[in-house]
């Protein structure tokens, strides 16, 4: 799932491209993904793009907002200008057409789509290919300058909602979020070291579970929790309330550091993630332990990174895949109390088809 750095990278990539443009058309190909009537926002101008945790918010000039959650495999890919088989999009009179008849503008846009308009990219986009729209493209935004924004999602877990801007803060998907680490100039409801110390001291759960609980700390997922814990030298399975003050402070600083690195390198192209132009991020080239099973410890201690539930010698990566993954338990048995709490946490975070059974195997076998 794209985490804070990935979603922030997309926000930064889009704000210079579509702010100030009007929405010419919205083509919804999979109804469950788009919640609301597209007619409510066709003709509206995009005033601002903000982010809260892993959620993007497009503020419009008509009092509405488009809220987008990419979930596990969602992508937002922008393309500046598309051409049909016959001619370039003639968007010279789009603004007047939008003002006079948004519905007519939408019909016009779709008629051009039927003539074969498509966006071609210089490299394959994961699960989509080099030409959009693809089979995984479920929503297409067309803007007043002819540019387009494609929402792709191979798993179809993500969503786009139309919300009254004045009511955004009372929506459960926003109001239930905890504070987020202060790693951008636009960060709101920042997590302070005092807050982090307080929640850790009261947390009778593994520290990694606390880091990934969106109601406690917003925006952090599996990738950056692993990286921060390794950098701080803290066992991911250790109970949060056993951490000493200096350990909490080091973990807080490590978390901010790895999140800033994620933004600096344009996010991690793990699985489906690409930035707003369909390009891959480079954070995966700078991972210390995540997805590096079998490699030597970057601290040159002689240890080998392992994927299991325990942190041997402080250099073993502990990964808990939230969906479709396995919990690999070393010989010595299963910590049933930990698994019970973990499964309860996952059930709270996921819904519907996203819920999947965890596969638990001993001795490192999956």
C-alpha cells in the first residue's frame, strides 16, 4: 500500500499540473470505486491539492472536494495531452463549453475517446502496460486543457468520493486518523515527541503494530515502520510500553528520517506504485532491510536479514503483510497472544473483500 511518502510524491507531482484546471469530464468504468454523482463536479476548478496521511484531497471552487484513497494498488497517472487517431483534442473553446453545458462537454469528451484517444508511455506501468486506458483503468478525469488523469487499480480496493468541503473534517476516514509525523511543510496535526512518548508508554502492544495503527499515527505502513525500527535498533515485537525514553526519542527521529528519505527519493515502487507521471520511485534502492531477505546486514555486523517474527541480534527484519501475505514464525512456536492482537488490528483496518486469512507456518516455511 502506498504510504505517506508515496502519496505525498503524487500530490507534489499533480499540484503543478492540474491546479487551476476545470474538470471537463469524469468517466467512471467501475461504479463501486467512484462514490457520488460526477455531474456535481464537472465544470468545477481545482483550487488546491492536499494530503492527510495516505489520502489525497482535491479542493474545488464549487464547495466540493474529491477525496481519493489508493489503498493497496491504486495509481493516479497524469498525461498532458492525448491525441485521437484523427486529430489532436481541439480544446480551445473548452472553458466556454464547460460554462454553458457541462453535460455537453462530457458527451463531447467521450465521443473523442471512442475515436481512439489514448496515452502512450515510454515504459510499462505496473498492471497497466504502456498505453492508457488499460483494463485496470477504472476512472478517467479529463481537464479543460485536454490533459487526463487515470485512476488504475488492479485490486479495486481504492475509492474516490465527492464530499462537501465544509464537512471533510467530520468524515470518519479523516477524523479517526491520528497525528502524522511532521515531514512536510504542509503537514497538519503533527505528531510531537511528547505525544509519541505518551502513546508508547501506554501501549501494551508490539511497537510495530503501534506505528502502523492509523488511529494512533497516520501515514506509516509496513515499509517505513520496518526501516525506522531497524535504524533505531529496536525489536519490532517488543511491547511499546517497555521502551526507554532515549529509545523512544531515537525511534521518533528515525521515523522522521526514513519518511523524509521516502519523499526525497520519490517513494518506493513496491508492487504497483508509480508517481503522477507513471514513473517509478527510487526509495527501494535505499532500503536498509525491507524486502532484503537473505542479504547481509547493512551495519556490517556479519548478520543476514531474515523475514520472521523475531529480531535476532537486532538485525532481523520483521514483516507483517497486511493482505495476501504470510506470517513466518521461527522454530520455537507461535506467540498466540501477539497473533490474536495482530489479527484484531488487521480486521479493524480492512473491510469486505480486503479481509484475508493470515497463513501461519512454523520453521520458516510458507
